């Protein structure tokens, strides 16, 4: 795809969110050792109308960590070090109080460490992202900056629908990058989205008597849950995986089995169980933590690590679901 064409399409995706209430451009700082990533981020931010602040390598981030944070901090760290993780942890705490937004990209190998030190500000973590995913992350984060109050007031249903919408837009951005000037959806239908009704209504359902039982039902046989997971994964042998794109149920099933087995689940393991790209899985995990379905547990032995588990209300709901289905144990063949 021609650079100018990609920049134009990028600005179309995020242009509605780039100004603060005073009409001043928001400032972005970019830290990446890989020149091609740094240049692409600079070009996309510029095309979106952002004011460019620092553009430097990771060493520039470490040496200038005491400086004030920009409105948006974008950090690409495929390799992590103790020094970098400490800097990210400090930045995470500062962003919580300053309102700055963080986008941090890493690799699958670095995910556990990066996830473990970013637990306060709601930083968006990307795993081996392509350019389209970075563009969509930029647009999603911008909507959370003060002034975009319409997003802060979204209900649980609307926030989940927004994630679905974001994933669809992300797929379009990736196709645009792959297809070049060929384009897609010239008839206009490509940008007409309809999101199905979410399965869960966030905090409202969590507070309801329908979700929380006074007496907790026992969890199902984990072997039964694992069998269900294998059966769900087998669908990809016969149908396009995009037909079953939402990973929420797969995440709940995996964590239900883990809770019944009394084992802890790392974020990397849960991303694999979700059956979608890690960046997509992380978006859903973050939303499910925010809504109370899932909880984040720190590792008592290593404060840099964290695990994900079912919240009590979600565990009750899963127990009651299996009780309603009338199957709680794996039947012998």
C-alpha cells in the first residue's frame, strides 16, 4: 500500500478522537528501538493529527523517565530487561494519576513480565502486532483520554459491543494494509457493523440475584469442561474460525476447569486458550476484569507475575449453568 494512502485511511479511523476539549492536539511520545516501527508510529500519529513529542529508542525512555508523561505514551519493547520493567512499572503508576494513556507492545516471550508490571493504569498491551493492530490501538486509547466522556459513560453492554466493533475495524485496517490500493467494501457495506447481544451485562448482572447464589453450587468435573473445550476447538476443522470470533466463552471455560483443578492460569496460557490472537485475547481479558467476571491475582513468589482467575460471581454463574444443563461429570464412553 502506498504510504500516503495508508496515512489517509489511518486518519479516517481515529480522526474523531484526537483533540482535547480546548481544541489543542494531544501529544504522543514514541519509544522504539526498531527504526521501521518507530517511523511507522510517527507517520500514523502525524496522519491522525497528534502533536509529536519525544521519538526515541528505549534508552531514551530510560534516561528520561523522570520527565512528565505525554498524553499518550507508545512503547515497543520486544526484549525486556529488569531496568525496563522497573521503568514501565513506575510509568504505570504515574499514568494512573496523570491520566496519560499507555500502549506497550512486546512479544509472546515478554508478555508475562510486561503484563505483571502494568496493573494500575489500564495500559493496552499488544503482542507481536502488525501495523493495523497498532493503528486500532491508537484509536482505542484516544477515546479514553479526558474529553471523550461518552466512552467513560458506556454501559457494560456498550463497552463489549465497542470491543467487537474495534476488532472488526482492526480486521479492516489489516486488510487495507494487505490489499494496497485495491480497497474493500466500495459499496459502503464494509463499514456497517452489527454487534450481537453480549452474553454478560457487566456489573449490573453481577449484582443481580440471578447471578449470585446464596449457596454456591459445586463446580463441574474439570474433565468435562476440558472435553467441551476440545470440542469447541474442533470446529475450526470444519468452519471458518471468524464465525466463532468472540473468545469470552472459551476464556470462561478454561478458567472454570482451572478453578476446579485448583491450578493458577497465567495470562499467556489464557491467551492461548482463548483461541484468538494474543492482542485480541488481552482486550477481552481486560474488559472481563473490569466488569468483574475475572480477577487478577498477584504471584506471591514473584511480584512481577500475575495470574487470571474467575471472580466468585462468575464461578457461581458457571456452576449454575452446568447444573441447569444437567451434566456435571464426564460420562464414560
